[in-house]
C-alpha cells in the first residue's frame, strides 16, 4: 500500500473514507493525496453569472475543506488537490498522475439516492480504475 488517493466530496461517507485512509497511511507510512472535484454544471438554463457564482461557492467550500484536512494530517504526508470537471474522470486521471496504488472512496456521496448500493461516482471509479479501489462502508 504505497500511494493512497482519497476522493472527498465533503460527505459523511467520504469522511469515513478519509479516516480509513489515514489509518492505513499511518501503518504503512504511505503518502496520501486527497482530491476534491468541483463538478461541471451542465444545466443549460443556468445563466452564466449564476453558474460562475455556484462554481465559486463550491470552490471556496472545497478550499476550506482541504485546509482543514491538511491541518488534521499530523505526522502523515498529506497533499490536497482541487480539480474541476467530471468527478470520476478527474479522480481516475489524478490516480494515474500520482501513480496511486489504491483509490479510497466512500460508498455514497452528497447527491445520490441512498437506495443504490454504490454511488455513481464510486461505481464509475470501481469500473474504470487501473489500480485497486477501497470503497469504505
Ligand atoms: N466531486 C467529488 N470529488 C471527490 N470525490 C467524490 C466526488 N463525488 C463523489 N466522490 C467520491 O465518491 C464517493 C461516492 O459518492 P457518489 O458516487 O457521488 O455517491 P452519490 O451518488 O450518493 O452522490 C464519495 O464518498 C467520495 O469518496
Ligand atoms: Mg455524488
């Protein structure tokens, strides 16, 4: 377990994933990169100004979240990265970029219907990742 990527969207489920990743990183002295993706907004009826306002609000929120996570990292090596685009695609690209050995995700996120076994982002990651994926429940 060398290089760990944690996908964090601010949800309770991804917070569980982060805790588990920190636990593993502590045992194996693995470097951790926490990635948060600001999703592209495709609603065509959204005015450009509103779109920008929402993206700015989400970016601010993600920055605060990542700052807090870095402060909690203690003796671990933890980096954070905020990207924009399709969440699953960006996480998969980040994993290739950092040569991750494992991607850690929550089973659910902020927007999904809890009735599915796996959220849409985590299930796309499981399907397409080149490395192992740990879905934390
Ligand atoms: N925008 C995102 N940025 C980073 N990680 C994400 C993002 N969206 C989802 N994830 C990861 O995927 C997990 C499952 O979320 P998701 O598949 O989106 O479920 P749901 O469909 O319930 O929203 C989250 O706990 C998180 O680890
Ligand atoms: Mg989601």
